[in-house]
């Protein structure tokens, strides 16, 4: 109040100018910081734009040799053979089947773990179990890959004698285990965010913990659960190492998880490790496959955003 | 505690104490709850009136470290609601509750009201339809809700949501209905509607209501209890408590010298 008074008083002019100059300095440093922050943000955005640009421009060249119709409808994927076919559905089938196996494992298991941690476990159990669970998410995927190949596959072969040494089933199962912590952790966060007053409302009606969890907490947390499922799908579709190691790499148009098959990601690994001449059609297939992969994950992300908005609860 | 009335008892607290861990939140409370009457609990914040209210449906059992001492006898069967042998779920089947902030479930209006019935295993569509309508009428929200039963309950206004929560509690025919400051989140018009409803409901059900608002206690209740620091200071007919309080502390609170 006093400052404002003196600022209006012309006899205190030097005070006013002093304050102005300090303000000016502050404005300059604010601008510099703002510019630095903007630059940092811009780097990540520009990188993304750059990746998409390269993918699209290389893919455009690819599609000058191969028609999009063939790309989407051909039932063979033999880009490196003399009789080259470029049917991406072959790789997409491997990706979808392995992801489906993973999600069939991960979504129920992750959700059940989340319900247990959020609604049943005491605070002590939760404080121990959650960090351990999240640690599981930090295991390198190559370790999971060898785990699938050397442990899970032989085990499965005892139950399913016809199972080959490489299979989508084995890789998918292990991929599911890898994804469980993501779903469990994010779903638990979503369920814990449901206000206590909703649970109390349900308990006050005479319902049990389980009934409350299923009929009140899960529906109230649905947008968060959906987001965790979508993230899991993106992880499964983009997962590479487990599939490259345990699912075999031969392209195979199949819906049968008992067979070996290449996925989009494992194909990219295979080609990237070979020495194909830059600019050749075989080299360009990587970019077309990568673009397809991005389109699939983008689709799921948009679906996730939509689900979030559609089912958002304002408690 | 002297007997003020000939009307039958619905419940009675006997030497009730309550502990949050080590902290003693209720101190040796003795108090009758008369059948088909409205009993108001008043007192400054932190005096234990909500704690007391939440003992009647064993809400404290949901959190670890809470401990009751003494009894709440429930009539006509003379059950001690706080007995360790009594399942809290059984208690909540007989004692309904309406909370401070409306807390409708993320479901349709219909399913909110049907919730307690479904919990009790009722899935017959005709019975549900019937009881849902009856409960919504009982909570004076049928006319506003009847054409939008399948809409999400969160689309209703705050006052409507609170009446929906009352309907939800009424649907299972509770013997005792607990109100925990039911109008503190509502505007005066919605508050008036709830108060009118409480007045109407006491024909069917015994009501125990916590309120911060003394005018509200004076308007809606037949009996009033004044609580302070976990103790029940004074209990009596509402008229007597407000016109001629016996205890100096009650008088100070009611006249606004303290609180």
C-alpha cells in the first residue's frame, strides 16, 4: 500500500525509476529462461517431426515401386527374394496375434492385482508389493526374451507337445508378464484416485469389499483403466526383443499362436542387422513397416484419448 | 438421563466411548434415540458428532486402529450394534446413511437407487422397478427423475443428487437413517427441500441428523443433543434445548457466545 502511494508521488521519482529498472532486468531474465524452456520443448517436438518426415519420405519412394493395394492385400512377405512380395498383413498378423496373447494374460492379471492392491491390501503390503511390481517393469526385454525361449517354451512343450521351438504363444505369454506391472500400477493409481466418499456410500448400503470394488470403484476409475490398457497395447505392439528372440523370424500369415511368425518389429530388426544397400527396395521396406507400426500405435492412442474423454468421471 | 417422552426407543447409546488409535474421540455417551422421531446432533467442529453418528452403522470398522467401548442397543430386538459378534454388513443392512457431499455412484439414476436392492440379491425387474419408483417418490425426486432414469446420476444438480442419495438409502427400507450434515454442500433452496423431506420421512423412519446449522436443528428435529469435546453435554426436546437450556455450555453455544 505504501509503495503504491509513493510510486504515485512525483517527489519520489528516483524510487520509481529504480523499481522500473529492476523490473526490466527481471523481464530480460524471464525472457531468456522462457526461450531456453521453449528450445528444450522444441527439440522433442522437432525430433518427432523429423522421424515422421523420414519415415514418410522413404515410404513414398517405397510406394512408387509397390502399390498400396498390393501392400495391404498381398498374402506373402518376401521382400528380399527375387520374386518379391510385399504383403504387410503377414507381419501385422504376427504382431496382432502375439499382442492378443499378451493382453489376454496382462489385462485380467494386471486388473486383479490393481484391485487387490487398491481395495484389499493393507498399507504395509502395498508399500512393499508396489515397488517390487514396478521393478518387474524395469527388467530389460532381452532378458524376458531369453526367459521365453529357454524357460517358457520348453515348459509349454511339455503341455503342448506339438509346439515348435519358436512360437507366438510363448513370446506373447512372456510379453504379457512384462506388461502386467504397467497395467497394475496405472490401474491402481486410477482406483486409488476414486474418492473415499464413493466407497463409503457403497459400504453404507451394506455391500462387501468385492462388490464395492467391482460395482463402484472399477466403473468410477474406468477412464484410467482404459488408459492403462491402451498403453499396454502400445507396448505390446511395439515390443521387439522378446519376439525377435522367441517367436522366430519367418514371415507367416497366421492366426494360430502355436506357430512361429515374424512381427513388424522383428522384421525391422532382421533387416536392420543385414547389410542392405542404402536406397534399395529392401532397405525401404523398413520404413514402410515402421510407418505402419506408428499408424497402429497412433490409432490406439487416439482411441485411448477418446475413451478417456468419453468416460471421464467428475467425482 | 431422564426420560422425556413416552414414545418407544429405536436405539440407545450406553456408556459409548470411541478411540481413533490412542485418541479418545467419544467419552462415555448415554443417549436415547426415539422411534420415528428426528434427533439432531449439534456442537462445534471436532466435537465428535460425526464420529458418534458413524458408530451407528459401524463406518469406523472400515479403517484400522479404531475401537469402540460400550454399547449401542438397537430395538425392538435389543441387539448391540457394536458387538464384535455382529457383522457390520448386517448393521448397514438396517441402518441407512446420507453423506455430507452427495456421492451418487457412476451409474444411471435407476441403478443408483436399485444398488442396495441388488446388494441384497434382488434382481427381479418388476420388484426393482416398483421399489425404485417408491423410493424416488419418497425422496421427492420422482417427478424430476422419472423421464431420465437411464441417465447418469452425475447429470443431476447437487440438490437433486442429494435427494437421489436419500432415495438410494430409502430403497432398502432402513429402520434408522443417518444424515451427516446433508445440506452443507447445498444452496438454500435445495436445503429447504431436504429439510421438508426429513420432516416427511420421520413418519416412516427414525432419523439421526448431524448439523452445523442450529436453525436447521430447530426446524427439523424433535430432540436435540449438544456435544462438546467428545462429550454429550445435554439432550432434550428441541424446544426445551433451544428455549431453556439447562447447561451453561449449551446456552453459550446456542446463543452464539461460543462455537
